[in-house]
């Protein structure tokens, strides 16, 4: 009766989902390794108590729909998704698979692995991420995998890999990556040397930079003292910020509501403001002063020509009488002057005054001409 029941269930599965018709399906195992090339998603009508699920060589992308289906396989111990079209491993992608021991997602196009992608896999022992496009991994990506013993990262795009000393493995595969043997790789090198982990295929796990020689990343000449010096220099550069930044942060802290108003509702005294405002005022004053000087230098020639055009002025009445007296005094020694009419000096002044308005530089004086004619 039990065999007949399983046969009916299996036949119904084939009818409802012809895609899995050629898969090797049992009560504990589902293997669609060769015939499942047309699978774009994880089949929905599989037995949920299976322990091994192999969907090799398909077109699965492991999106939200696939993750929802995976959460039903709570008894799964092996999951093979190699040779699919997975690009991103998001957080909690396998969270419900508490009993999973082996996870193979090699030969995909994975380029991004989120920090909590393997969260919940407390029993995971073997993780295969080889032959992907991973260029960077967070140092905490694998630390939550307490039972992990084998990690395969070969043939990715890793140039460095920060790893923590608490990370315990038996075997790690890192060959085929473009490792840069610099200070960024020092912690990995120290971990490989200090731990009991086996670096598989060590001869091909070499540095591609700074030299192209076949030097293993485990024995490359990376001096810890030089790295400490570079790290100290970098930290000093980052921390040696101007005091203005510290004062600004202190000012922001001082202006928080807790500092403005006390816990009992009373008004608390604000701390004194630093010299950052004084510095800002000095900068503004310097800029404004420089702008004013430049403006003055540009406009000075125009002002000079404007003022110099007003160097001539009209004679006032007092000036004309003074000029008349001086002119009469200069002409008094001549005997011919007394013989002339008393009105002539007035006439002469008017002529001179008229000539002054023409600004030709010459003074026409008819009195002098008459005086010269009388002597001849």
C-alpha cells in the first residue's frame, strides 16, 4: 500500500510538472542534473522532506520566488545549484536551511555576496564558491559559519581578502585569483601561517602584483613593520584634521536640546563659542577688503579725469575788482596812462575776462596796442 501511494504521488508530480519528468526523484533525493536544463525556477511540487536537492546545469537565478520555495526544505542537507545563472547572493538567501551541510553554488556569475548571505547556516561544513566573478568579500561573511571546514574560492577576481583570526578551517582553496601581495593581504598571510589550515594547490596560489613571478601568497615578502608604518601614517593623516572641525563638533554638541534646556525644564547655560566664528569673520573681512582695493584701483583713473576737468572756474566780483586794481597799479608809471580815459581799464578788464572764457592761453589787450602806436 505504501509503495502504491508513493507511486501515485510520483505520477501526479510528473503530470503537474512535466519539466521534472526526467529528474531522478525519490522520497529523499531530487536530482535534475542533466535533464533540468529548462528549469528557470526551483520546482514547486517537490517533496518537502527531501535531504538532497541537485539542480545542476539549469537557468535558476535564485530570486525571491526561489528563496521562498527553498524555505520549505527544512530537512535539506545538500544543495547543489552549480552551473546556473545566479548573479547576486542577497542576505538570508538560505536562512531556513538549518540542517544544510553542503552548499555548492560554483560556476555561476556571482559578483556580489552580501554580508549576511549565509546567515542561519549553523551546520554548514562545505561551501563551494569557485569559478564565479567575486572581486570583494566582507571579512564577516563567513565568521558566522561556526561549522565550516572547507571553503573553495578558486578562480574568482579576488585581489585581497581580509580575514579574522577566529575563522577556523581545515582546507581552503584560493588558486586562480589575481592576488596583490601588499599590506592588504598581510592578515590573510599571517592567518595562513599561524593556523592549521591547508592551502590547497599552493603552487598556483601566487601573486600577480607587484611582480609576475611565481611566488606563493603564503611566502611572499610582506613586511609587517612596513605595513604598520603605512597604517600609522594613514591614521595620522586621517586624524590630523584642523581644530576647527573639533570645535565645530563641540559647538553642534553644545547646541543639542539637552544642553539648551535642562532635564528639569530650566534653561541651561550654553558653552562659549570657539574662535571659528572669529576666523570666519576675518576671512570675510579679508575678501571684502581685497575686493574694495581692486575696485578702487580700477576706478581711480576715471575719478582723476573727472576731477581734473573742473580745474577752471569763473571769476567772482571780488576777484574782478582785485584784478582791476593790480592792473592799474602796474600801468601807473607811464605818462600816457594818465592821459587815457578812466573808463578804459574797465573796458580792458572786460576784454581780458572775455578772453579767459575762450581758454586759448592768450590775452588780447587793445590798451597795449594804443600805447605802442602813440610812442611811434
